[in-house]
C-alpha cells in the first residue's frame, strides 16, 4: 500500500508543481504583473478588467485535488516511519487541507474582482479581502505544512537528507512572504520564496519516487 501511495504521490507532486507554477507563469504572460499590497483603486481596476484572469484561474480548481493526493501520500509514507513521523505528518496534512478552502475562496474572489472591475464597480474593498486572504493568510498555512512535513521527513530515508532542513528554510521564506503586504515588500520579491517552494515540490516528488522504487525492488526480491 505504501508503495502505491508513494508512486501516486510522486506523480501528483510533479503534476502539482507543473500546475501551480504553470498557472502563475501563464497569468503573468497573459495579464502582466499582478497587483498586490496596494490601495490604488485605479491600478486594481485596470488589472482586473481582463477577463482572461478569471478564465486562467479555473486551472487551479483542477490542481487542488491533485495536490491533495500529493500531501496525503506524504502523510501515508511518513506514517510507516514511526510515531514521531506520523504525528508531524498528520499535522502537515491538516494544515495543507486547511489551505485548500482558502485557495478555493481566492479563485472565486478573483473571478468576482474581474466581474466587479469590468462592470465599473468599486474593487478596493473586495481586492483587499483577496489580497489579505491569499497573499498573507495562505502563506501562514503553507509555512506550517512545510515545517511539519519537514520534521516528519527526518525519519524517512528515501528522501534527500537535506530536505528536512530545507523544508524549514522554505517555511521561513513563506512567513516572510506573509508580511509583504503589511510592511511594503515588493510583490516581485516574494518570487524567491516561491521558487524555493518549487524546489521543495520537486525534491519531495523525487523522494516519493525513490520510496516507491525501493519498495518494489524489495517486494520483487522477497518473491
């Protein structure tokens, strides 16, 4: 069962990586630099008068179930490494699941912003809600599950040995990103933390793939 979970999780991890970062890259190409951390209603309205923003965001609905498979597989393989790993991985899974409705909400809010902007409505208040939810609150949950999974992965030998410590570094970067809209960090500066997250997804997917291969080899040898 753990071999199956690891293999499924590896595929889901790579697909999540492609989906999450493919979405952000695509959105930047078709809509330009997003707005964040601003109260300039004119700039907000100008950006969200592009219907393509809502259309591209639909892709995130598809990615979320795939990401759920990834984090559930991580929890499954960590559970077999002992009580300590199971405890931290269960906390990581819980935090990741808590982030899913936040992302669902931000996708819907982004579509609402497009409708409001194109119809000439006041976007400032709705945008601030979206910005705080997505570019601040979601980062806290993201940092939490990264840290908890990092602590759990210390007991799973198939994963890169640097990954547990790296998980804590990426979690710290997400905490810094969480403060961006409050202290005036430019939105482009948050890219560094998000690139670290991309590396983490790749390394975790590699670890799951290794674990699946090891278990398959062991099962074949035993047969």
